[in-house]
């Protein structure tokens, strides 16, 4: 750096230069020299990494944050924080500073979710939300969520993920594929596919084959062809799985993104699905 003359620049100029990089680059630059460290810690740098609407986000936090600098604020927001009365969760991507949101099950439209015969609302220690939805039994499964693109970071590709658990008592969930979709209003962006809500218990799978016999093949023929996605384990260590519903590119407008999972063609009973919510996060996130 010295050969380039950076150490001869005023600290304010270095701060402006660093604000045009990324959070990891700013942290690395603090190792160059004491002057670089001071520049890299400045509010000028870290305010640039915060979302433009961070004041609004802070006003929606379930628990206020007390911080002494913009860098500390950025790092605190990289940890998931409950907002909007605990019904959503907000997080910054620590690599890019881009917004991620998770909508709790209470924020989703779930068919028959207000009928205790079909669904139960319960609190479990693995979830940061006060309630999750547990499916008792339905024959038509429909889960819908929506979010405004204005809440998200502009010029960014996002993915939508259904966050779930499948209980040991689950049945009928993967007898036939569910239809999944992500659609942006007033846009040609439509992402359709299919997914299987796989049971983790092989004994359950064997029992389903015994009970339903060849009916599964007949039911699957009713569904459009798709890639047959399956849930994968999340990296947060809480035992949740995530199923990618689709993706979309967020430009600079304000549109509505509609996300869904539907299994309405089998007419067979299904149960044992636990829903925490839907997460919308940047596709290039290293989470």
C-alpha cells in the first residue's frame, strides 16, 4: 500500500474509498496500518454498507439495539433480529450487506390453518418465532407468502425458501409432488417447479408404500413435470430444513413477489409437516 501512496492520503479520503468496497474488504484493510484501521472503523464506511432504509428497520425491531458505531450496528444486524411484532425476522448478509427477510408461519396464508382440526399452533425451542404451524391432517395443502420488492436490496437475485421440519409421525407428504411457484407481479418473471416433502423416517416410507400401493404412480401423473426438488438441511444448526420455491431478480421498482407450495390434486390425507416460515435471501449469500 505504501508504494501506491495510500498512506499519504487524508483519513477521510481513505474512508470514502473503503466505503466503495465491501464489508470483508474493509475489515481486511484495517490490518494495513493504524491510519487504515481508523479509516476502516469510521461511520462513513459502515453507513454505506447499511441498507438505505435502516432507520425504518430499526424502528420495527422487537427489541431496540444499543450500539456505539455504525460498524457495530452493521454487525448486530447480521444476526437475525425479530421485527414487526415478532412476525418477521430481518438479517443483513455479512458478505454483501444485502437484506434478508423471513416471514413467520403467522405471516403466511395456509389453507385451513385457523381450524384446530387440521392445524395446531405451537411454540418450540428450535424456532425464534413464538409460534410455528404443525399440520395434523388435510387433503389439500396450500401455503402462500408475499413480500414487496422495495423491502429487498436492489439489483440482486433472490431465492425464496420454505423453512420446515417433517415429524416422525408424518404421512402422505411425498406420495406425490407439490407444485411450487415464485412470481413477480407486473413482470415476466415466473418460476414454476415441483418438490417432494420427503419423510426422514424410512419406516414411514415403507408404510406408505404398503398402504397406498400403486396409487402413488397414478397420483403423480396428475402433476406437471418439474425438477422434483427435495428439502435440504439448513446450516444454522437448529435442525430445520429448507425447500427452495424459486428465485427472481429484484431491480429497482416496487412489485409484489408471490411464493407458494400447493398439493391439491392427490385428495389423500397428509400430516406431520411443521412450518416455521418463508425466507427470502440473496442467492449469492454464503450463509
